[in-house]
C-alpha cells in the first residue's frame, strides 16, 4: 500500500471531502494511489450515524482481516485525524451483506413456478452444489437469497446470475462488493489494474 501522503495528495485539501465518504473513497480507488487492487465498500462504521463508505485494499470486502482505508472517518469522529488506515479485525467497519448464510437460514421454497438461473458461463462445482442444496426456487425465493449474507457460499457467481435472470434485485452495494461487476462505476476503478 502506498503512503498516506500519496493518498492525501489525491484528496487535497482533505477538508473538502467532509461527510462525502463515497466520493472520497471512489476518488482514491480511481486514482490508483493505494497502489494495489482496491474497491469501495459500503456499510456501517463506528462513528457515522447512517451508511458509510470506505476503501478495502484487495478484492474481498468481507475478509475478516481486510485492510481498510477510510478517507472521511475524521469528519464523523473527534478522535480520528486525517485518513484512517486499519484492519477489519478492529471491527470499525462492517460491509452490507456481512455474515454467514448458514446463520441466516434459507429462502422460502417455491410456491410459484420455479425459475432456473441464467449463467453467462456454467456455474462452478461449488455453485452447482449450493444450487442443488437449495432445490428449486421461484422469483420470491431468488429475491430472498439476493438479500442474504454473502459469507460461506459462492455468492459472487450466484448473485450475478440472479440479477441476470430476474433484473436488478440484488442490492447495488452487495453486487458492487461481492462480484466483479461495477454498478454505476461506483465500486471498482474504471480501468482495473492487472494483478495477475
């Protein structure tokens, strides 16, 4: 990860980003100032009263040890100065959709005509095994699954297929954080770096 001074240079003057968490986070991601793959995350943080956005270094917004860069936490908390850098282990930031599907439960079984999901490419073995475990679902069941926690199942593959089949039913923040899609250009750099 590049230095905080490089990130500050992108956002200078930092004060102009006060309470503008998503725009500041996206500016950092787009600039490449973090120096590694990064994406915007959205959820809850210790300080802001409502939803909040920050940057996750790496591809997994839900990793328990995710590296976090929060360019505007200072505007919500008196005990933070400048750009906050830390780890998800500090429990400062919890992205929307965090949690385990196994604690959440399962969607209601189909009462209407079951729908088969449309995949751009055949699902992985893990995704197919999960779909087989679910059994057939109708529109209501798939919509329920679209709002489930994303942990402990191949949510990246299946959530994309849910949106491709049913339309925009997956919450935009979850789609932007768990898949390689970039809804509205709000989560990933427009030109993504080659990280091998």
